[in-house]
């Protein structure tokens, strides 16, 4: 259909050119004939000649229009909106400047140049600064709401919970789906498009372990979207000037005033440094683990040796690592240990203990 429309446009354009200029050409050649015959002949010849000359270019033009159509359809709505507003503002400014340019023949090309230049700059500014514009609109709305509440003109509305932005590590981990199922996580859950792309890249990896982790993350997202009542939204915007996914997450959290949900220790620290709210799944898991205090006794199985000399390593049922001093000789055995200290961080919990037999010997 598109190809037919382009061919029709070429035929009409060729006929118009022939109708307008073939008459003048016949006059220059001093060929006498009737005016209506000249016009009709010019129309037909122009349509046929231009169509034949551009017949090979129809497919290229059609493919170009299809490419433009696909690009516009795939582009996020926010990108199209702010890009279009930027073009409109640029064209308006170019028109106003052109009105004050004196009608000098040398300067007649300036309005055309300004139209293309300011239209291009307007699109680029609107497209690349769309996130800042959205943030300004959000801040303005909040200030307006605060002013209304301060004046007492309207009743105070219930504060909505902030959006939760998931990173790649917490999606692959899978526990976020269980947390959402228990309704402990309030508000909208946002999955950025660049996180989805990273997940897909991991799922397509040639490494079996990475491929399984990526597919697990995609399965978790499908479960959250189809089986759970939580509101899951896809953020289709991107920050092209930023390369790292973690940095994009921090930027997105600032723009939409959201909360980053992760179990990445380094991302947790970066968010805290940049004053971005963060929820660490490991912190939550540590908070609900059974409390182990120094002086308590546990029965554990020493599995392997530790990093330091003569250390042994054991694990609780929830995966907490226990470092057993002087426990290397008990590898493969189940022994009673006495807790000496507990180290708890965002990266996890670590318990230090020593064999109870050594305590009795002392």
C-alpha cells in the first residue's frame, strides 16, 4: 500500500511539473500548437518521464518510510512528546527571528537555515533533557499540593508510597517475588527497560550458569506480572549519556523520586552516598533471621577449612556462615560450638565460634 502511494505521488508530481513547464519549453522551441494540447501533452509526458526515471527508487523510498515508522512506533511516548515540543519551540523561535530579518536578497537563505538549525536543536534538547523536564513537573506538582495543604483549602490527601525500582541482581535472586506476594512491599514496582535488556543479555549468554540466572530472572518477572497482585510497570526511558546500569538506576531513582531495591552491596553504598533511598533484600533477610548471641551453643557440621590458619567453616540451615576457630581438625564432623561474636552487615551475617570441647579443656 505504501509503495502504491509513493508511486501515485511521483506520477502527480511529474504531471504537475510537465503541465507547468512543457508549455514554456515548446514556446522556446517555437513549435506552434494549441494551448490545451500543450498542457495535456506536458502533463502526460511529465508524469510518464518522472515515473520511469524514479521507478528504481520507489523501493528505497518505501523502505525508508517503513524504517521511520518502526522507529517512531518503538520510541517511548515521553521521547516523542518532548522531542515534538522541542521542534515546535525551535520552529516558533526561527519564525520570530525571520520576521525581523531585512528583505535583502543575500539574506533570504537565512530563514531556511534557521528553521532547520533551531528545529534540530529544539528536538535534541527536548529529547535528551526529557527526564529533567519530567522531574521539574513532578516537583512543581508537589509544591502545589504542599501549598494547598498549607492554606487549608483542601483536605490532606493520603500520601502514596514511592515507586520501587528493581535492579538486575534482586530480580535474579528471586526473593522479591515472595516479598511482593506477602504484601510487605507497597507501591508500584518499576522494571526499567535497560534492566530488561541486561537480563536478556545474560539469558542469551554462552555460559550455562549465566544463562540459567538470566532465565530465572525473566521467570520471576513473569510470575510477578501474571500471578501476583502487585502493580508492575515498565519504564521505557533510558539515559544514553550513562553507560553503567547501576548509575542509570540511581539517576532514575532521583528523577522519579523512587526507591532502589537491590541485594548488591556496592550499589547499596552508592545509593546511600548520593542520598537515594534503597531497600536491601539482604538487610531484610538478616533482620528476620533467628538471633544468635555470643555465649550460645550450637551444633554444626564443619564442612571445609577457612582462610586463616587452623580455621573451619560451617553453615546454618539459612545459609549463614560460621567460622570455627581451631576447627580445621573437625572437618566432616558434627560438633558443639560456642558463639564468640556475630558480625552483621548488608552483605550478610557471619558468626564466629570455637569448639565447646576446647572451652571445657580450658
